């Protein structure tokens, strides 16, 4: 399994230029208590409280509350129109909620923007189209954040060196055919997603959002991607894994949150629910908006149900 070293060392001042301290944007503010130490695995890194969002009179998210812990992989599942994309766009500062609160490391964040979310250590890994096929590996890793010499010129040598280190230590690319100058078009789908994940970790992302990363991948490439997702957790980072396919998510997720028509319909720790149980619950939610907890059913206690209503886009 590829091991991600989130603190891969670079060459001289060039890398220091690429790793600027997080600075608050003038368009957002943070209020609240001091954050807990980053080494405290189990602390809450993101918390959403009672989030509402609508477009043109249509409610897309209604009273959504959820959290993401440090070193945790959270699976976010739901049918088309469940509100997954809108929720992630709120976390990444693309959309502003109509109501509710967002907390990062124990501090409330108001007026979140895309730049501020990135400064807080949040990176999104989109489907493979987010990479530039005709550019080299090193160009893709440092796209938009190049290393520079003290005079301001690009430090190509340093970027190639760091890319070579990442290829061997983090991406597991051992073939002599692949070099930092290799074009992305020569990589498989799984390797491309791995490149995007490693890029996010290299720039010290604490939270990586994976937006439908398995789309268009073969079974072999999905297996490789799953290894990269595990390496995020091994690096002590957190991830939100968004997908339609429970089979891809379940094997790496610590918890699964199911969205249905704009509401949190179920929150299921994978240590407590089998894959079959989660699948059955998702099926029930999709058809009726209600599910019966299989653990309660099996123990003979009165069944507990959760109901969701309404619509989302």
C-alpha cells in the first residue's frame, strides 16, 4: 500500500515559498475557543450545525448537522438530488448557507470563501478531469502554487526533485518509464486520482474531499484508489468520500452518512453495521424515506425509525 508522507522535504527556499502559513482572509472571520492540538486524534475538525440551503425557493438542505473527526474517513452517500454536492460546496466555501453554523477545529467560521477554506487546510480531489492531461506530473502537482527562487523565477529543479520523491515514497510509482516529466495522459485513472491526493497532502491539507473519485475507473483502478484513501488516514489526515457506490466507500469509511432529499437520513458507524445492513438501510431510505434499525430488529426491541421528507436538487 502506498504510504503518504505529508511532510516530504523539498529543496531549499523554494519549498518554503510553497508552504505559506495559513492566514485568515479579510472576507471571513473565526470566533470561538482555541482549537485542540492537531495531534489529538478523535477531535472534531469540521462540524456543521443545522445547515439550511435553498435555490429559487427549492429547499436543497434542511437542518443538516454532521461532523468529521481527525484521522477519520467519512462516507457521504445518497442518490442524485440528495444534496451531497451542495453540502460539500458549503464546506469548501463555494456556497453560503441560508442558516446554520460551521465550525473548524472548534472555532466558528463566518463568511467562508474558497480561499479561506483552502487556508484552513481543505482540499477537494475531483474526478480525474481536474488534472491537465498534456502537462507533466510536476506541472500538475505545483499548478497554481509553483516553487520560486528568491528572485521570483520558477524553481523547476526543486519541483522536479520533490515530484520524484513523492512518486517513489507516496505514489508508489517504481517504474523507470515514469519520471517527473511524464505527461499525465500516460497514467491510469487510479494513478491520476492518487496524484491528486498526494498533491493535496503535499500542500499540507488536513481534510481531503473526494468527489465521486471512482467514476469511470476499472475494478483494478478502484482498488488502487482505495489504497490511496487509506493512506490519507495513515498520514493522520481526514477525508470525506462522496460516492454513489456503497461498496467502494464501506471498506475505508469509519462512518457512513446517508443524505436523502436534503436531510441526514442515517449516520452509521461501519464498526456497528455490516455492509449488507448498510445496503439494506440505503435501499429502504431511497424507497420510503424511512428505515428500521436492523440491530433493534434482531434484538427483539421496538423498532426505531428515521423518516425524511421533502425534495432537494
